[in-house]
């Protein structure tokens, strides 16, 4: 007898349980969109390159196009649909709305999910490639524009809204800590040209 190529699983998504039977090769992204109609998570490259499909799994960000649905069973999955508290937007969502951290909006769900995780990773003291002092005793580095760009570099925006995205992440992080400090998106160059996140392209100020 040939082994079964599918399994009955239960996915926990935004606090709700969803039983379904999936082929073992089904990605979490396809399970969300095609099987469960949870379509806020977007399919971009389908190769883990663009970040449009980013969700949180047990609080940590994951590109769902590279995550098998069967491997996500028993873990808590949070998509963009689960970010708000009723009618109250998550601070990251509110910051993106207030500061126009989007244009077409296709990448925005993944950007927001990633930003939520970035803020928590930073608060926990996790260093990035842009962090000068990576010693644990140094504590969280200043959340500068360089830090935000580096930490968000896995999420691409084809519209080029990076300047506003950096500002939105900085504002949401300040809201979390009660600080009034915000990152200056032009701080890297000190000129009227601002370097965008993750692409190497430049966006005029």
C-alpha cells in the first residue's frame, strides 16, 4: 500500500481552530488563502524573497510560502486579520495608516506582521547586522533608521514606500515604549536622498 500523501490537521489561526485535510506539500500560505479563505496574507514571489506572505507563528515572523501547513499544526498563527483588537487597530496598523506607510497596499499585511515582530525582537535585545554592540549586556540598541531598514529588509515594497514605512515602525516602537523618539529616515546619508529598505534603491525625500 502506498503511503498517504495527505493528513488531517487543525490549524490555530488568530485564536480560532480550523480543521482541514491537506496534501503534505501544501504551504501554509496556500492553506490560508485557498482552503480557509484567510486572504489578508498575500502571495507575491512564492519563493520566500518578497515577504508579502509574512505571518507570525508563535510570535515570530515567518514567510508562509515556505512553511508547510502540516508543520504549523499545534502552533499559534497570527495573520493581518488577527492584529486588531475589535475596532481598535494595532499600534503598527495605526502608524502605517497615519503616516501613509503603503501605496498599492499589496505588501502591507506582510510589512505590518514583520514590523510587529521587529519591535518585539528589538525590545528583547536581539541584535541585527546594523547593530554596533552585539554584547547581551549592551541591551537593545537604539532603534535608528538604519536598524529599522536592516530588520525590515526581508519585506519588499514595489511602490517604494520605504520612507513612510521606516517612520511608521519608529512611531509604533515609540508607542510601545512610551518614548517620543522617532527614527529620522534620512539619517543614513544626511542629505535629501533617503535609502530604501531591502532593495538598495534610493527614494527622493
